[in-house]
């Protein structure tokens, strides 16, 4: 019987022909029966794929056989099996070329060379993060969208009120976080890729001491679970919706309708609305729209 797994990965490297990489990636993933999403840009590759663990290992070997991707940062997590042995997390395989691996709306500001992103934040392992926190008073800065931070975040983190990644630069340029420019700021996101781009953008705007959690929340959770500085569930962009790191995960989200604790993010029931919000099971069963679209 197939053992379903999910991989989350990225690699920053200059790519002269992203379309050729796209074709190769689609052929490789399709031949192994994998589903999910892969984005290729002139700056590298970013993907989330699900399938049988044996086929995923073949995919990883193929990916890393290409020299620019040999050091791709890959994180593994459990999947969910369907009767046919495939993973239930992704409906199809999508491999596309984009101007940016992460859509901050600033493709011309990000520089990538053979070593990765130029002038990014100092990378910290989970253990190094704890060492820094013990030495200094740091500011955790969430590099994800509002709904993601609603159901899980680092304790006392700054959580920008953004619904899309493209909104970050407007906030940074507005001066909303200028008071943090002389403080040690630790950025974090799901797997690390958004902070790879966010940190050089912050440094260009005058933030002097910027760090990024290497491997993101996913690697931190693998290391410390719910017995460290993280609180709540980790939002994921697949059929799971969220994942927990232990059997004692805290419920830090609050239902948008009744304010009960919840770790579940849901879509608005109004088909004209694309909003997501934290919603408990009781209110979800009532089929309520979000507060904006409520009758």
C-alpha cells in the first residue's frame, strides 16, 4: 500500500531558461504520479508536491541532479491516502513560470547569484534562534498573511494585517514599522521561502539587524514541537488546511462569529467573497458568511 507524503521545497539560483525547467519539472512530476504546485522563475524554483513516499524520493533525486538545485531545501510531512493510493491533498499537478517565486511585486529588487539570494537576513537554526532570544530582546516578524498568523504564530510576534504578500511593501514603505529598524528582527514564514525575499527587501529599507528562521515554522516545529516559542497550528496551502506539531497544540485563533478558540481557517460561504477567516466547527456548520457579507 502506498505511503503518502508531502514535500515543501525551494531553491534560489539564476535560471537562464525557466520555460525549459518548467517542461522538465512537469514531465518528471507527472511520470511519478505526483500532484501539487511548482513555480519556476528566473530566480529559482518553489514547490509543494504530494504522492507516494517512494515516488517523491525519486523526484527529489531528479531535482537535485540538476546542479543549481543540488542544495534545495526540502521538508517532509505526512499525507493522506485515497483508495487509489494517491494523496488527497492536491487535485492536480500544476507547473508554471512566474516573474517571482514569491509575489511581493518587486522582481527587480531581488538579486540572486550562485549562492542564493543576495543580502538576505542572517539565517538561524531553531537552536540558534533560542540562543539569540536568551541573549537579546528580539522582535518576531510574521512574513505570512493575516489568516495564517491568526491560527498560529510565535509568541508576541508582529503580525502585519495583510491579505496578500503584495501588501507587505506598501506597509514597509509607509513607515508603519520604522520603529523596528534599530532592533533585532527575526522574520519567519511557513517553509522559509517568503523570508528569503522579505529580508533583503527589509534591509534595503533600512532595517539594520534582520534574521530569518532557516526552514521556517515547519523546521522549528520538527525541532521543538509545541514546547518552545511557537503557539498554535501551522497554516498550509493544501487539503489539510493546517497541521499541528504535537498532541497538545494550543488553540490561539478566535472564531470570527462567536469568538470561541479554533485552529481552523475557512472560506466565506458567500460565493462572491474570497475572504478566509478563523471559524469554529459550530459556526461553520451553520453555513454563516463572514461578518462583511452576513445578511
